[in-house]
């Protein structure tokens, strides 16, 4: 009889403990669900906290918090992408509007019957230049979209950087002269060939020299040096208006040194340069030292 009562007592205690644990677990799950609902419906970085000694519940909370962290990272990423897209659209609209406004203005002026033949020719030349600027802008935007979508086709082969850089520098002789810039050139004529797309390399060098002429002051320096593992090209110019913070954003597609976008810069030249260089398997960086901006490209030897 005593044994039976003992067993009944043990059974009752076990049942009470089981029921208590069951109720407690349900309450913890209910509280966790409510907390998770509040987190998901609010703009917060809060984590799910569960005050329970249950190892499995703690493990569940840990996995839920990992998921919340990934969700927050994804939201931040897409907010940044959305902001960049909006800025890019605003920049593109401005950049396209500038030559279009000029073209429309001069076209209206050309309707004046009192214009002399010489004035009409001058206006026609301006319209022609602005139309070419517009064509270049559209081509630039298209190239950028292809690069970002990894749709730009490269024809990789052995390329002699020395021949290309000398040729490109010579093609900008008149531009340097008109700006009163005397380029300091230091090119290793025996530098090794590298694997790249020649047209892309020409585009890169042209972009960097155009950038130097447009924004640089005083003299500029262009060098090509042979190193153990790479051929290094460096384009240096005075840039007193730039800050260290600017340098960290130089290769972003929406950055332009012309902060008020009063010029004809799209802010895409260096962004395209970086993507071309990196997608060909090489490295590009920027440094600002004593008011001098240097764009350094390391063309890796295969």
C-alpha cells in the first residue's frame, strides 16, 4: 500500500513538473513570437532575448538572431543601392540636360533670319560639339551598365603597355599645351608585356589623362615602372581641392570632383576605370600625398 502511494506521489510530482515545463515552454514560445513580431514590424536592430535555461530554446534564439542580422544587412545593402540609383538617375538627368539645353538654345538662335553666315556657322559648330558630347555621355552610361552587369566583353592577349601609354600621351599633346601643362614622363621602355584587352587599356589611360587635364593643376607626372610581380603605372597631379575623404569615394560611380556639377563631368570616368582594370584581373588604387593625387594601377604579370 505504501509502495503504491509512493508511486502515485512520484507520478503526481512528475505530472506537475511536466505540466509546469509545458506551460513555461509555451509561454516562452509565445513571448518569443510576440518579440519577433515587434522586431519585424519596427525599424530596429534589436535581437531576440529568451531568459530560459533550455539549451534548445537558446539555440533556436541564436539561429533566429543570425537570420535577423542577415535581414538587417540585406535591408542596409538595398537602401544604399536605392540611394545610389536615385543619385545616379539625378546625375544622368543633369548631365544629359546640360548639352540638350545648349543644343536647343543655339537651334533657336539659328532661326533668327538676321544672323550672318559666319554667326550661323559658329552656332552650327557649337551644336555639333554639344551633340558629340551628348553621344559620348550616352556611350559612357551604356558602358557603365555593361560593366556592372559583367556583360563587357574583353579580348585578353599580350599587351605592351609602354607602346600604348606613349601613344596615348602623344595624342593629348595639344590638350596639355592648351592648359599650359608640362607632363613629366618616366616610362620604362623594357617593361614586360601583360595580359589585358588593348582597347580597354587605351580607355583606362585616356580616362586618367583626361581627368588630370580637367581637374589637375600645375604639372602632372606619368610613370610606368617594371616591378617583380607587376608593371605599375602612376598618374599624378596636384589636386588641392580634394580631401582624404574624397579619395575614399573617387571610384564610386556617383562621385565627381565638380560638386555642383557645373561642368561636363559625369563622375563615371574613374568608376569605369576601376571596373575595367579589375575585371581584366589587375589592381587600381588612389593616394593623396601633400596635395598630389596619384592613381596607381598594378598590372599583374601572369
